[in-house]
DNA sequence: GCAGGGAATGAAAGCGCTTACACCGTTCAA
DNA sequence: TTGAACGGTGTAAGCGCTTTCATTCCCTGC
């Protein structure tokens, strides 16, 4: 393996000049730059990451913490972050902390703090103030996507307001028997999104003078399967049935549509279904939803971070509300007569 | 930030002893070990990754190259790899090379070669021999999951044989009008799986003396939506319709089931549908499939790698055939009378 | 009682880069 | 004409660890 020393020898330059030539920092004459480049190319030289990190203090590596990559939303964020980082020549270290609190603790401590990353992007995680403090204490910018991170920059959508207007959409169509599928306790612990969306739903219902029946606010695990199971209970019983379901995620809305079909319920004639997120399957199911473009949010998080690196020392805490789009498709309509 | 030097001072030991005590390598008296541990804990010391990598040559970081994380299969592999790596105290650097050849080239060269990873796991990628050679040349083990990597270790399932026996399952049920949904050209370029599965399908058909109608071997992009679209064409036409569809992935099988439902076709009474992979939604759709546990494959890849690190210099190239399970559910039955 | 062998430890030499600093030769304004 | 300013370059001091090697000390066997 050729090192910078060999390149310098071959180019007839000092290693300092080669370093400057290849990194683009510092003044180097065009002639030297070209010779350094040529020598590096001939030897197939690739600078050692650990050496340059150690010397410069920058790793060109970003940590991305997600609860899972098996939900569409998270996978989309990961792709957005990954693509933006690749373009910028950064590496992405993925921390998939499915296993919960214990693992998460050790990740934050043993991994993120090991100066291995220049910054951290946390998706939908409600970190404690302690945890946030630790990150900031070691001078590593932290940006949160889809989750409130007091003291850190965040990119998020207005979950409360959007859930409210989604519910209002149903109410305006004439629905009064509206059920809501929210997240279950596992999710509530780490993320505040289900709770926030539920609050928006309840607010809209109250404002319209409509009852929020406890039995019509059901919990599921944010998957198609999970929502399918609870939607079967909701729709299959002999008791009165809702005319509309607002699910806190598109996956749960899709599960609801599938359950409805099982009972011969037509969507939207017999049941309106409204989702939230902008899932790639929304089109196929004609799902009305609020599209939040998680891929774009991931890319934006990277831009913010990289800007901060260049911009200098401004460690501004910005809270960006990401724009959404209300995609009205076929799954919502006026209630049955 | 406390460094090993501060820890050594506090513990009243040399930095060499502290290093040995904390890493567990080399002889250290129990008393010193304890003092080093205590001092490190008090100072919140976490060793610098780049420094130890630079000094030791090991990064404790594994590169994982995937074409996307938005398919269930890949996301599952990522989770399997991630969990295993986290347990072992390794980092995972994710290279999501959705964008194709150009990006992939620069990733392999600029990133993987920068000595940033101890090993690489490539999922479903048909790397060229050149690319494989480069990796091996720099002494970095390479293991492939779900794709043939000549010269490197691989974990894979018997795509050809399994596609064959899946097809035979349909044939034994009495089907003779069997369609196959395979991958489209984008996928074929980088991965050999669709082609291999199609070959298995064709072999079984030929062996049974059944015709492989070109119009019944249709291409889709391995997504639910993509397969839904082509399945609508396949099933909705006025011409003769197949009685069974063997899709090269569960997602495509699910798309087929959804398309069938649109036309009022009952599964399996009017149409048998057979998938492959073991998707988490398979249960909901009652999908008969071949379960290949990608999560387990990811975990196995990590074990193989880590074993190799400990085991020593044996750079054995092993080709592991991962066990699968034929999950017979409700989506396949005898053909309509 | 003494050589020989470990175990425990510390000093110090790197690992392969980046960058502060010093230096030289120009250029250009005063 | 002079000196400040600056572009271009090299020297060398680290970055924060790991690991080799030498040293010390204690135990064992003869």
C-alpha cells in the first residue's frame, strides 16, 4: 500500500505539499498539484482515513441513529441521508437500535462518543436531555428528524396540526363516527409522534363537538400486519362501526383497507380511510394521505449539517418545519347514507 | 475530553498498562486492571477510534454494501448485520448504492479502500472480478450475501433449485398454465437472482413437459406496485389466463394477489400465487413461499467474518448454503376445474 | 543459594497523515 | 529603493493510541 510518502517521493515534492495538493487546502502551484495528482494516481494512493482523522480531528463520517430500517419511513430517511452523504464524500455509520433502551445507551456512549463521527442524525428518537447534553458536550452537532430534541436542531413536520387537518378533512366530508389507529406503548416510549398525532385528532374531534370513543382509538405497532389485526376487531364486530378511520401512518391505513376488504366493506363507499406519511404503496391503494417526503428530510438534515461545518462556528439550533402535501386520492369520501 | 494519558495519571499507571488493562490484551495484574477501569470510568474515558485504528491497524468497522434499504429483504439483512455487529462492538458503515454503476465505482475506490473497514459484506451484488480483486488485494475479507462473488466467501440460498421446487409444487397440484414474474433489466444487471430463479422455473416446466409461454414470463421491479401493474395486464386481459403465478419475490407475489382481487379472482380458488423470500406480510396474505430468513443470513455473515478475525490468518473461501423453509399457506391450491 | 523463567510494568517508537511555522523569492505600493 | 505582503514550499511537531522491547521483580527448581 502506497502512503503519502511514496507519492511525495515519486512526485519530487514534500509530503506537506502533496497533502495540500490532494486535499485542496492551502496554496499549491498548479504544476505541483498536477504532479502530486499524477503520482497519486499512478500509485493508486488513497489517504488513510484514520490517519487524516487523527491529524485533523475531522472524520468525514456521520452517525445515523434509527429505531429500525424495516419501516418505509425510516428506510426512506436512510436513503435520503445516504445519498446526500455519498455526494459530499462522507461516510454513514448506521446505528439500528431496534433492541431498545439498553442497546441505545451503550451505542450513545461507546460508539458515538468515540469521536468516530462528526455529527449525529437521530430519527424519531426522543432522546433524554442527558443524552443530548452528552452529544453537544463533545462538540458534535446533533440533528433530529421527526422527533423533538430539546437543545438540538430538528427537522420535523407539524404532526399535531396535520393530524388535526386530516381529521377535519373527514369531518368536512360529513363523517362523525371516526376511529383513530395510533401507536402502541413500545413506540410511545421512544417516540412522541403517535401521541402528538392522536392529540391532533382529538383536538379536531372536540372542536367539531364529536365524541372520541375510547374503543375507537386503538393501538397498533405501525405495521400493516399490526393495524390489520386491530382493524379487523374494529370493523368486524357486531356493534356500531365507524364510517371513517384515520390511521397515524400509511402502513396502518393500508392494513385497515385490507381488513375492510376482508369484510366486504368498500373503500371509500362504506369506509373512508386516511393515512399519513406518503408511503410508496399509497398510490396503489388510492390512499388519501399527508405526504411528508422522508427522503427529502434526510437530505435536508445532511445539508444543514454540512453547511454548519463550512459556515464555521455558528452552532445555531434551528427547528425546521418540513413542508408536506395533502394527497387526496380515492380512499376518502362522504360517509354512507 | 479525557485521553488515556489522564486516565494513566489518575490511576497511577503508565499509559501502556492502561491500554492493556482496558483492551484486555497483555498481562495486567488484577489490581492494576481495576484501578485503570475505575479511573477510566471516573473520567468518562472512551478511547479514540482513529487513534487506536491507526496504531493497531484494525478499525472495528465493517462496510455493508446494499442496493437499497427500501426492500424488505435488504432491510432485513441490514438489521441482522447491524444487531450482530453491535453485539460484537463493531461499527457498521452503510453504503447504499441505489444510484448504480458510477456511484458504486467511486464507493469501492474512495471509501472501502480507504482502510476504513476491516471487511465488507456485499448484498446481492454481482461485483466484477476486478472489484473483488481490489478488495482482496488490500487484505480485507469480503463476504457476499445472496449473490455470487467468485473468489470471495458467500452466503446464499439455492435460488435455482428452490425456484425449481417451488414450480414443482404448483405442477404437482395440477397446474399447467403457470406464469412467472421475474426481475426487470435494472435488476438483472447488478444481480443474478432474478435470472437464476427464472432458470429454475423454466427447468421445472420443461422437465414436466409444460410450455413456457414468453408472454407469461413478465418482468417487474421487485416491488408490490411494480408487480401489481404487470399482474393486472397478465390477469385482466381477455385471452387465456394462467391458473398459477410464481413470483420471484414475495413483494411481487403480494402485488399479484392484490391485482387478482381487483378482478374478483379468488386466491387460491381461481389463481394460485407462490412467492419467494419469507416477507413479513406473507402471513397476512396467506402466501405460500420459501422463507429464507435474510436477517439470519446477515447475522451469519458477521459471525463468519468475526471468526475469521480471531481464527487468524486462514482466509478460507467458504460458500455457505443457507437453509430455507417451504412455508405452505393458503395461496396455493389445485387449479380451478 | 542461585540461575532461569514468567508475570507485570514502563519507556518509547511508531501508525500515516495534517498543519503551524519558518523560509524564500516575488511582486507591488509607498 | 525598500519593506510589507503574499504565494509556494519544506521541516517538524503532533493527533492518541498500540505494541515492542527492556527492565524489574518474584517464584520455582536444582
